[in-house]
């Protein structure tokens, strides 16, 4: 489960930005958060959005893309995109992540994104931030993938080494991800364990009911059958729902 990578496109040619945006659209884990055609616009966008990566043309109308490196980029990676190969050596001297030649091929862009993903994974602290209800996560099931808003997950149930996500739209995904892994990142005041094999989103819980044997049932919106809740989890769930 990974958050989306945010990208800024800087190129003085609108059609070049359109083409790169089209290529990036084939990657569900990448989100273009802004565009700019010159250094002032790029500087403003960098400060406002703090993207993970900037795809930067070297030859801009009245400036060089290298001028943007005078700005405080923080953790933002730089990928130069240009029709001229002459600046490749300088690009890597300034620690650019990669150097793409126009026209950019999908296969070459994929390699760049893999480098970006690997670089970000290496930088990510072990105590990665918790997700919020408004975050989106990329859910992969075999060859199929879908961006899912965290708030739309009704519950997650463990199935051996897999977990089954039940979504608000009625769809389900069986993914190769442990329940413990999901629980470690989901917002703890909203997603709670009700059974050793089940985590529920309290935003979708309609009510709790108590059984004669002192066990509990959790009635989740959209589910035909209620979920069993172990007594050991009942106290915390009731406190959060109070």
C-alpha cells in the first residue's frame, strides 16, 4: 500500500507538457499536481506543492532549467527532460535523478519512475506517517489496480496471507497484503480491529449488538451479515463509537 507520487511538470512548450502528462497518466501511483512554463512559475509551484519530483526542461524560453536548482528543493527529485543530449553530464553532476530525451518513450519513463520509487522507499522512515481518511491508496489485485480513498474502505478481512478489502461501492479486492500491514498505517481512531481477522472502518458502522453468550456483532453499512467481534476488542470499539 503506497501513497501516490506527486509530480510537477516544467516546460515552456504546452504540447510537451500535455504529452508528458499523458504518459504519466498510465501510472496510477503518479499524480501531476502542477505545471509551469518558466522559472518563476516553477518556483511558486515548488513552494506551494512540494512535489516528490519535478520533470524539468533544460531549454526554457528565457532561462535554463538549471536555474531552478538555485531554489531550496528539499526532498524533491529532479528529472531533466530535453531534446538535447549535450547537458547530460552536467545534469548528473547536480545530482539529478534521471535525464530523459524527447520524445520520451513509455518504457524509458517507466525506468525513471522505478528509480524514483526506489529512492523514495530508501528515504522513507520506518515510522511512516499514518494515512488519513482523505488519502488514496493504490490497491493491486493481480494485473488490476485501483486508487481507493481510505474513507471508502468499509472493512478488511484476513484470508491466509491475503486480505480482502470491502469498499463502499460494493467492490471487493483480494490483495497480497497482511492485515497487520494495513492496520499499521490506517488512521487508528477510524480503523479498529474487532476480531483477530477483521478490521473495520468505524465511519461505516451502523450499530453494535450483544449476543446471549456475551459476544458482540458489528453491523456495517452495506454488509448483509454482521461481523463477529471478540470480547477483548469490544471495550475499545464501544469507547470510540460513544
